C-alpha cells in the first residue's frame, strides 16, 4: 500500500528496509491477507495472518506508518 504521489508505482521496494520504504510513502504488510475498509473518510485494513498462527489486527494507515485500532486474539486450537 502506498500514499498517492508522483512516481510511487515505479519506486523500488526493499522488504528488508521498511523504515526507508515508509519514509518514501510505501506501507508494507508481509505475510498477511488484508481486507481494505473505508469508513467516515478513513481507510482501515483488517490484517489476517496467512499461517493462522498470529492474531488478527485492525490498523489505520497514518502519515507516520500505521495505528493499531484493534487486535482480535486467537483463542484455543490454532490450525
């Protein structure tokens, strides 16, 4: 996901340099399935880990990166 700006689609991305990517306006979510939600003029992401081992996280992209809105803890058996 990236902030709208000239040339952003051609910007190189290094998944091991997340701070530099964020400074250029690229927000990377690795190993996650994401559902994008729009509410009240804001964008939210529902992040569900692909391996089902971690908790589901609801975040809001901000200028500084992302703000964690809610965490849905997995309880019981994890498959």
